[in-house]
């Protein structure tokens, strides 16, 4: 092989090597991409925005997309269409995974608690709940049992199980677990986003409403509810969820750290005035 040909081949090899190295450096590297998160607008989106405003994310960028309509935020995380979601508590996640027969979603950070509340425009006091009252409760299994626990806390009924019972299977608890219903309360199951609207339904006396939907409806859970979930031993902390393959992603870890930081916990405390509770306090 002559010198000229060797020089040309060496040059081509150098170009090829640099090209492959460049491809290797970029392939599979998401460090410079924003972390795409599906979240309920209130309060989840507000809390996520605050992690940026307080400068808790460093160089990590996030892109927040609001959950609207019938979007299955867990399915989109599982498929990789988005990186994470922030809208649910662990019992809801566990029920979803059980129903779908999948186990590749992981909760990586505890953020806050949205205390479930009992509301009414017709009843002003728990002592005034009429016999035969109709109460609207969430239709999905994990929040249905949560509503029943709240009504038990309010001493309107008794269940054969408590939220603090070891190894309680939330997906199996229904109205059939009611052992005492002295006021003969009747229940109507409604999709969570529609519960606030039932307050104006003539056929509904009281409604159990999730915290985020209560806030969106202009309600103040701390002052407007007749009964409000306690934060003590509360298993319904809202969590940041990712596909298990992304749990070690530095961007995910940075956001998880920010959501659990004292700065965010203090902001939740002062901004929502008890209507949303920090998980770390």
C-alpha cells in the first residue's frame, strides 16, 4: 500500500471514528431535554412550577402538560409518550397496575396530600344529615374506599376495616364493608371530576370531593368542608410516578428531591392554608 493511500484511509478512519463517537455521545442521552410531566393543573401543576421558580431544579428543565378529559396518564408514562405524571396517590396507582396487569410504574417522590372533604349546600352541620340522605362519592375503587373512610371518620357509618389496618387491600373495599349505617345513607357513585357539580343536584344531599377538584370549583377545603381527611397516617399522599426504567434518570431524581424539599413543603403550607397539606410535615 503506498503512502498516499495509507494517508487517505487514515483520514477516513478518523472521520468515521469521530462520527461514531458523536453518535454515541448523543444516543440515549436525555440530560439536556426537558422532563415532560402530565399533571392536574391544580395544585400539582402549580407545585411543579414552583420548583422552577424557587430555583430548585438546577439545570434540569421540565415541561408540564395538563391532564384533560379521559387521558390515561399512567398509560402514557408506561408507553414512554411522557416521562412522568403527578396526579395520583399510591392506592390509586396500585389499583391501576392491578387492573392493567402491569408493574413497570414506580412512585419516586411523595409530594403532598389533598385532603378529601365532605361538602354540602343543603346541610350545614354533620348533626343535620337527614335520615335517608344521598351522598355522592367517587366512582373509582381507591377513592371510593377513601370516601367511606372519611364518612367513618365523620361517624356517619362504620366499616369492618380501618385505613391503618396492616395490609389493607383498598381495591377490595366497597359499600358492602359497611357494618353500621344508622342514618340509612344511600350512595351514588360519580366520576371524580363531576363531583363538585353534584352540590347543585336536588337529588344529592352531600358530596365527597377530592381536594384538587374542590379547589378548582372554588371551594376551600379547610373552611368549607363538613369533614376533612386527617393528614395523620394518611396513605393518600400524591406521588411523582415514572416508568421504572427512568427512576435513576438524574432529571427525575432532581425533581423528586425538589418536591420533597423544605422550600416546597413550606410553600405548600403557606400558599394553600391547609387545603393542601405537605407530605413531609
